């Protein structure tokens, strides 16, 4: 599994022949290419992506398609918040999103909690990944195991950031896509290849850059946010108990979402100048994944998978 629903056999995995390049107005192989293109044209990262999409024959429906993706994400959050019961698979993990959601809805107006927004973000992420655990409809963004991060951060933008709009949702998803492309091209989005840094880490990076974009960040601040989102997920292992995408995966999506918001806010406080580039951190993630033992790569033969007693 190389992430995003793609599976290669051994022969395909060893193939080194590059894929045929599709001609677009702003080709990019790394984050520096994106920054350079932005400097030359004055376009934002999302605008660069959308211009490229137009040359792929999608100019008539790309905005509607992106809004549809958000509708599917939002529906997944809503379903996850409504459902109760025990997740299948034998771990007897109870669904938590419904109870947490009800507690937030029933919280007294007089109760002041400065971190309540964080609770909402966690509910959004848990709801999506509980839906994933029962085979519900989720958006692979960038993977099913990390499918809760981007919807949770986008729901945070939609519900809690002043001035949120449909245009912002389009910008968010286009920016996230650009960042995801960089990881897919230059490293991996597969826990089976590089551990969970390739799933939650990449989702966090994508969401951080995207949120920074819709909060008014410039291209260098966006790149900084994405870099922060991955830098502090480097080395994250994939060690699911019983091989199920439940423990620690569901809670891990909440951590990735909250970390993405923090990364975006940190980047917005700066001017985009920083010591570690996104390209540097992507290459570091790739090397870290190569060094990681296989027992920490979705095999359920190390870490929590062997240290938690199943009884």
C-alpha cells in the first residue's frame, strides 16, 4: 500500500520509469517551485493549483467539485456525531463522538472554557474516524486512517473563524492538495512505507498550510505552517492494536488536527522566514521512514500493538 487507496505489486514498486508528465502552466516538483511560481506571478498556492486544474479539463466544475468534497466531509462529521455503539473488530471500542458532541451542546452558557473550541475540533476528528472504522463514507485525505484531520480543521475554519466562506473552503482544499502532492511525489503518504508520519503527519501538514492560507497567510507563511505541521510529527510510528484503524488511530486524528491549528497560528505570527524549509522536512521524513523498522509500519508487530494486552 502506497497510500491514497493505491496498491503496487513488487514489480511495480521496483519500477523506476517516471510517469508521463502532463503539461500544466505551473509545474512544480517541490515547495520551492511553488514559492518561485508565486513570486513570478503574484499567485497564491491555491491559485496555482486551480490554474493547473483548468488545463486538466476541469475548469467548469472544479469549484463545485471541491465544495462537494467538503459536503461529503461535513456529512461524515454529522453522521459520526449521531451514531452510538461499539466499533466492529473485537477491541470493543465504544464510539465517543456522540457523547462528546452532546456534552458540548448541553454545556451551560454560563460555563466559560477558553479551550472549548479544541473540544469541538476533537469531536469533528473522532466522528470522521469512527465512521472510517465502521466502513462509512469518508474522504481519503490523504489516507483513510488520517481522514479526520483535514475535515476537523476545515470544520473549525467554517464554524469558528470569522469571515469563513465557500471561497475560503475552495482555497483551503486547493492549498491542502498542493502540499499533499509534494509528499506523494517526494516521500510517501503510506504508513506501510514510512509509518504514521506519512499519514497523520502529512494530513497535519496539509491542514496547517491550508488553514494558514484561509487565515490570510502569504505563500511563505503557508509553507512555514506546513513545515511546522510535519516537523513535529517526524518519526511517528504506525502500531495499531490488532491491526485495526482504531487504537491509537482515532485519537491520533484529534492530535493531528489540533497540532495543525497551532502550526497555522504560529506561522501567521511570523513573516514566513524560517530555518527549516518544507522541502527539508519532507526529505527528512522520507529518510526517517526508510530507517524505521518494519514493525512500526502498519504491521501490528511492535509498539502498542504488542504491549497492550487484548483481554
